[in-house]
């Protein structure tokens, strides 16, 4: 009876040990799985990955030393180490150990190293990814803890995962490098193409002005048109590379989107592309102001309009609509053209994407227009979306941009209290109009002049409380204008704002002509706030 009890107890203990062993094994394999997944997902450079392999390899194999050695020019070179790997497997390794490390390259299984010094024994695992051996991983631990069959199994599996991760990292790095070289090449190509193109376009324009035989004029028109087309393509490539290198800058200012829509519409009307197309524009009577770069916003609208024309048969309607809600300006380009298939719709804004069908129709283009549109709109804090009920059902592109809010605009009292007479002197009609729109919508009375002597003549009767002068425009002596305006008795106290492309130290001029100098692009809020408060001095 007693013996039976002892036997049962022994069996129970054995079972307990087995259970514990199996739990331990399970934990080790789970650890192997976790580490393998971590290595597979790691998006790091090769150096960091090698370091991680050595460290995790030591961990999963309960080793105190680990080394990753890579094949380099026929030799094995230490790529990463954990513990005293240099002494055991690197420069300080025994000759025999070194020989075994190289041998392991030819093996498909683990190679055991019974004595490698420092009271350690080792195991070497070939790092094999698919058919290629990239190196070996060697681990070591104290001689009293020999490697088990489980260690060999785990080591072999770990080495396979590690080698695959290394190979992936290499491919990833090579792809990135190739991509970067391609981007560099595109940027250089566009610059190089642009250089001969500019004089060519100029020469063709000059040729057009000369009286010539009708045939020559006709040829000149064709060439000028094609050169213009080439120029537009080169500019597109340039923009793509600017975006890639994050070098696309915006010249932000207050912009009335009605002007943007009208300019883009007019440009399209002038282009032969629009011939025979029924394009119409609808804008509201009141300004729709946003903060933006007018040229870039025109590029957005022109791209959408060009697409509409390209992908719509003649005679079918194309509409450009501008409206607003409480917070956004909404611009829509709607056509009844070939439409966009449902599977293509989510991809139209991706760089270099074109629908198969449109390529077959030889519509040309690089497939970058909409990618540029999206990037530009997003830079302006807006969104763009595409809708189509499917092939043959027409398309609709909608751009939303946050409305610019003039401080105190909604508040009639603030508006009246701070209303100023502002004179804007700028020789660029677009900038002048943008500033005027901005300041008028903030409740100020605005007069404009394109330079001297108009500025002084207008100032004499308008008595500006604030004078904003473009500094650094080639045809405009801003200092002379400021001096002459201030010399008028009725303008002695006018507050003079200089708007320039570069920062300036105004304190040097005695007496100072400019009260403040703002560097373009000036934020709408800054300028409106400044004008509202600055004018008080003149009261
Ligand atoms: N209004 C539209 N109607 C139908 N398909 C369109 C329309 N606009 C764009 N697409 C589809 O989306 C694709 C991408 O347009 P995107 O403007 O980016 O390139 P593209 O017009 O082909 O070339 P480009 O770089 O000269 O603009 C087009 O090739 C076309 O298949
Ligand atoms: Mg396009």
C-alpha cells in the first residue's frame, strides 16, 4: 500500500515536471514567435536591425554572447555584437572558431562549437534567406549549460526569420535609394529642360510680332502652342519634385476666389483645348475670401477644368460653380463626360494614376494633375473630393477651403470703431486688388495707387491714416513715395507700413519713414489687425 502511494506520488511529481517543462517550452516558442514578428515588422535601417537580431537572438537562446557576422567580399565581418562577442567570434576569436564560422556558411543546420575559450561553448547558425546565405549568427553560453535539441530548433527558426528580415531591410533600403535617385533625376531633368525652353518660347513670341508670310505665321502659332504645352509639362514635373522634397512654398495673401475662378475660366477660354466646349462659370455677387496663394489656387482650378474638357465630349456641359457655407468656400467643377469607374475613383488623386480607358483614348498627360491639386488644396488647409456615378455618367470635383475671417467683421460696432482710410501703393495690380479686397472687407475705406506721382496725388485729397507701400518693387522708389506723402501737411501722421520680400532694419533711416515693415507673405489677420490699431495715431 505504502509502496503504491510512493509510486503514485512519483508519477504525480513526474507529471508536474512534464507540465512545467511543456509550459516553459510553450513560453519559449511564443517568445520566438513574438520576436520573429517584431523583426519582420521593424522598419529600421540595417545597422539597427543587426543590433536587434544579436540582442533578441541572445535572449531567445539564453546566451550571454551573440554575434551577427555578414558575408562581405568573401570574408565574414562582424555586423553586430551582444556581450563579449569580439573576443569569442570577432577579432579575438580562436583560429579554429573562425574556421567553423566560415564552415557554417555551407551548412543548412546549426554547427556546435564545444570549446571556444572563456569557459564557453557555442552554436553557429547560418543566416539563410530563401536560397541566399547572408552570414551567420553565433551565440555562446557557459560550458555547464550545453545547448539542447530545443535550442537548436529555436535557433534554426530564429536564424531563418532574422535572415528574411535582413534581406527585406536591404531590399527596402535599395528601393528607397533608387526612388530617391529617380526623384533627383526628375528634378534635374525638369530644370535642364526648362533652360532651353524659356528662350525658345520668347523667340517664338518675338517671331509672332514680326510681319511675316501667312504660312510662317501659321507655323509660328503651332510652334508657340506646342512649346507652351511642353513648358506646362515641365512645370508639372518640377512641381512634383518640389512636393517630393517638400520645397513647394506658398505666397499666402487674402484672395477673392471669384478672381481665381474668373482667371482660370478666362485662361481656358483662350486655350484651343476649350474649342467647341460648353463651359460656364457661376460666382456669387459678394467676395469669397480665403487665405491663399492666388497662382497656386488658379493652378488647382485650371487642372480641374482642363480635366473636365479633356474627358468630356464637345457640346456636353462643363460648369464651374463657386459658393460658400458658414465656414468654407466651395468650388465645384462638374462635367457630363466619360465619368470615372467606382474602382478608379479612390485612386484618381494618387500620383501617376490614369484610368486605362483614358490612356487608350490617347488623351496624354502624366497623371499628376490631380495629385498636385490635392497637395495644393491640403497645403491651403482644404480638402478635395471626386464623385461620379460611374463610366459615362460624368464627374464632379469639389474643393473646400476655409473662409478667411476678418477680425471684427461680423461685429458692426468694432468695424465702425476701427474703420480707417488706407492708401495702398503697389505696382502689381493683382497684389493691389488682393490687399484692397482684404482691407475693404474688414470695413476700411481704401484708395489705391500704382506708384509715384499717383500716390502723392491720391494722398493729398484722401488723407490716408495708414499708407501701405510695396517695398522693393523694381519700378517703385518706396522711400521717395513715403517721404513725399509724409511731407503733405494733411498726411504728417499717416502710419506707414512697408511690405517687402526681405526683413529690413527700419531704425536706421532718420527720421524713420516707415513705422513698420512686414515681410511677405503677410497673414491677413496681421495686416488687418495692424491697420485697425495703427490708424489711431492719426486721430
Ligand atoms: N473630369 C474627369 N472625368 C473623367 N475622368 C477623369 C476626370 N478627371 C480626371 N480623370 C481621371 O483621373 C486620371 C488622373 O487625372 P490627372 O489630372 O491626375 O492626370 P491626367 O489628366 O491624366 O494627366 P495630367 O498630369 O496632364 O493632368 C485621369 O487620367 C482620368 O483617368
Ligand atoms: Mg489632368
